[in-house]
C-alpha cells in the first residue's frame, strides 16, 4: 500500500513540474496567420490577439533583415524592446539593428549582416550585407500550433545572392506558454561561404527595458569594425531581469559561456514572465556560446568560438558552393518565473528526450 501511495505522489509531482500547462479539453489557443501584402508582414494571432509579426518590409529604412516583432506573452506584456520601430519612454536607443527577434551573423565572406541599419554611414555600406524576404511558401493554421514557411536571400551590397535561406517557423500556444521554433537552412549559392569567428551572432532577441539587468555603470562596446557604441546608465526603476543558464550560471556571467539553454526572467507592468532560448544538439557548435548582455541583447552564437574562448578554440565555419547547414532553435515565453527544473523539462520536450 505504501508503494502505491508513493507512486501516486510521484506521479502528481511530475505533472506539477511538467513544461506545459495545457489541458486536453482546452478549446482556446487558436492560431491564425494573416498575410498583409501591403505592409509586407505576416501577423500571427492567438485567439484573435497579436502574438508576433514576421516583418519583411524593405521600405522600413532601419530594417536590413527580416524580424519577428513584437513578441507578446500570453499575459499581454511585450518582451521585446520598442525602439527603433515603436519607441517607448525610458528605454535604451542604442544599437538600432537590434529589432525584435532575428537570425544573422557578423562576418560572412567579410560582409557584416549583424550591424546593418540606416545608422551605417555611406562609406561603410560596402561592408554590409542585407537579408530580404523572398517568398512565403506555406501557411498552416490550427488549434495550438501553426506554421509559416518562408525563403529569404542574404544579399551582397551589389544585390547578388550569397546565401539562400529557407526557414520554417512553428508557433505553439499552450495556455500560459508560447513557443517559436525556428528551423533555418542556409545554402551557399555561387561561391564558398566563410562564417569567420565573430562575436556578433546569431539567433537573438532585444528585450524590453524591464528585462535588462540593472546597470551600475555606463559601458562602451565595440563591433567587429571597431565602431564604438556608448551604452549609458539609465534609471533602474522597474528593471528586474535575471539570466540563468542550463549549467547553473547566473546574471551577466552567462556571457561567453557554453550552455544548452539560457533563460531570462523579470517583471513587466506587474506581471512576471520568463523567456528562454534553447539550442539543439544537432546544431553546429553545440552547446552554443552565449552573446547575452545585461543591457538587453539576448543571443546564442555557436560560430564565434575564438572570441568567446579567448583564442583557445577556433571554428571559422565554412560552406562549400552548394552546401547547406541547418540551425534549430526554440524561443519559449512563459508567464511567471520558471524554475530550472521546469526549464529542463521544457528543453527535453524540445529535443525529444522525454
């Protein structure tokens, strides 16, 4: 009898700490995908409310890549910074190329796809690459899950295609949890393509001011070209962010460390929220290094190994002409502050190691 009782208690505990709070009879979480050709975007709606938009409008001068923007938790708070598309009071206005959620890299055959924006001077434009939406291939709507399949072109300054990108976004809604799976395949076109080790990459989110770590001093950051950016100290009222990695590293110390996943939690407008990025064991460079900064840049970079290891490791990843590489990432956005134990279960759901 005692064994039966113990088993029942264990079963209830496992249910309690499971990743998803979804109920089998839950009829909400209807995900709709709405194309807006006039504004060059695709809206992803959950029960009629905006979750995010895939934006590919090349008429927005600051937008030199495609992005998902904004990202809105199920409790209604936006976890992404507003600037530069929709500035909000008291937020930082550094790094105008940090918009929503995106995927790109800082050194691809010598071209910088990361730092490009309308803030780039005329004499530096020849150093920059641009990513433009090509086709929307497929849309699948549904209850709890939907898919968007697109192609994009990684362009040289002269307009030639260096890389062809094919990306499937899988959007999931489980009660108080929202998920974006991004499966991106990059294929070199007419030449070998080198991804030289560089700290500027690769899958990233620029988070809202409230999810930053409180800053005690101003910092000056430098990109791969030596351009300096001052990141000043602001009023830290309401700034509550806290990083946690799968390896147990916390705070700003997650930067430049390897981990299977990193989470960031905090409080926005009185509502607790957690956002996490999961790396996949099939990805190049797994477990990835993290380019996660206290001022709000939250990024996983598997290719910048020389920078993050202080020269102890060198990757310099390359694709021969016609070769492809696939990257798989998950962005998890969950109401509340989520424990490491639950995040591990969520990671197992992602990798299939239940």
